[in-house]
C-alpha cells in the first residue's frame, strides 16, 4: 500500500479507522454501549488482525443515532430496531423512486 492509498481511505466512510476506545470517546459513550449495539446487530465492527473492534465513520453515525434515542429514554434494543426499520424504509423509498422513474421513461434524479 502506498501513501496515496492511505490518504484515499481518509475519505472512505466505510474504512474501519477507529478503535473501540476512540469511537466511545468521540460519541461520548461507553465501550459497553458499543458492545450492546453490536450484540443487537445494529452495527458489526470489523476486527483488526489482533481481534480488536474497529469502527468506520458510517458506523459511528449509526451509533450516534442510537445514543440519541437512548438518551431520550428509548431502550437500547428498541432504539436499534427503530434505526434498522428507518434504514429499511429509506431503502424501499429509494427503490420505489427508481421504479417510478423507470416507468415514466425519465432517468433517475430528474
């Protein structure tokens, strides 16, 4: 890997750049919270060669949303389910929009 390859990853939302400790610090939460949302299958951190959890910026945004819901009194399991359902709804809406555009004969995004 060259230095240029490493710099390209800085912009990659899916690159697992953050350790569990750093992720918890950035989110203002505990490592236990990150483990709990992992157990609820909201996010699945990648593992380093040594077996340590590594989180991407995308995963941190999801974790931040879960923390927001939990901070407002939603149980952690329910918060994870809400976020999963929101994501599924967004994906279904995107697919429906693509079908509507295809049926109208116009390219998507118009």
